[in-house]
């Protein structure tokens, strides 16, 4: 087996603040851990220009019928899947946002650490997912050197998809493969090499930005309201009615009646109430405004 050199990685270095971690009191350790976690948003701020460009590319792809794919191994892969599976209930997506994890779906609940070691597995999974040149592929790897993720990005590049990388080491290997690199320098973890900590937190925050800003960019919100949610349980049904009330200032009774009249489509209900129009006209206005409620209201 070839020796893998990871000694140069910031994520593998020792944190001087926790060298005597096993002698610390609980309070002392939690204080240091909290201080280290507080550094994460600062480091993300350093790469906001790259995140902004990534969102622009994702919005462009989604508007042209493309999809967003997250690819990663271990914690990175799980975070990608977590972000992807939250999009359907929050934004009523169908297949627009997807997650691929090394080792397959079962690796989400049980670690398959060896699954990350082969580039050809990443290449194969990109092909099996049917990724095309309209899509965006985001490779996630705390170390920035995971072979599976590198292989996936290389294959996505061959296909013509737009590739983005998220890593927690500067000048990462996956960043050299991707068309756009988001490389964060978070410093060493409080437990050496445990990248489920600061690195995992940073990745989750960046993924939140990518998906949320992209969904806003394609009309999934009105003001700061999630008007395209899927009312798939009792809580979301009630939230839908509250959103209609917030957006229009109407009573609960009017929101409930209009919600049902519009076949539980929150956007249509809001437009119907604000413009005092028929359900059919509200649907037509929404369609002609490419799904943006504000445009549908303003284009009278």
C-alpha cells in the first residue's frame, strides 16, 4: 500500500490550546471548544466571494433545467445528503438537489471509511447518477484530498458539468480539480484530525448558503417567507396558513379557506388574496413570472 502524506494538512495538525485536553475540566474544555467554533464564521467570511460565484452558477444551472449534486465521503458526504434531503419539504424541489456519498446510501448511517480511497468509484457514481453538462457538482472534503471526491470531480469535468469544491485546507487538491474552489483555513481541530468538528460545522454552514441562496434565486421565497414549502405534515400545513397570513395580513379563516381553494399551493393563495383575483388568474400570473410571487404581484 502506498504511503499517503497528510502531515502538511492543517486539519491534521495539533491545536496548541488543547495539548493538555485530557487534564482539562469540563468547563475548561467546553470554553476552548466554543472559542474555536466561533472562528468558523470568520473563516467563511473570507471566502464569501467564492460562495457568491458558486450560487450564481447554481442558479444559472437550475434556471436552465440543470441540477445540483453534492459528492463526498464520511461526514462530508452525510452533510451533502442532509442538505439535499431538506430541500423537498422546504422548497418543494423534486430532483433539483441531490447527494452522493462514497459507499452508497447505507454509508449515511454506518461508516464505510475505505469507500473514499478510490477515484474510479467516484467516477463511476457520477456516471450512474446520469449527470450531464447542465448540472453543477459540488465536491466536499474536509481534507481536500479524498480520492473518491477527486474522481467524481474529474468525471464531472469530462462530462462538462460545472464543478465546485469545498475543503477545509488551503490550496486543496480538490480545489485544483474543480472549476471553482472554496478553500477555508479553519486551523487545527480541538481533537487532532477530528474533522466532524470545526470542519463539519463550516461545511454545513457553506452548504446552507449554497442551497438557500440558490432557492431564493429561483423564486422559492417571498420576502423571507418559504412560500414554496410542501405541506406534507400537520406542522407544515399550519405553517403554510401562517405564511399566507404573514404575507397578506388576512385572518386565519381566510388563509385556511384560500389555502384549500388553491389546492394547498401557498404561492397561488398569496397572489389570489393580494390581487383579489381568481385562482386561475393567480396561477397564470405566477407562471408568467417564472414562479416569483413578488413579480406576479407587481406585474399587474
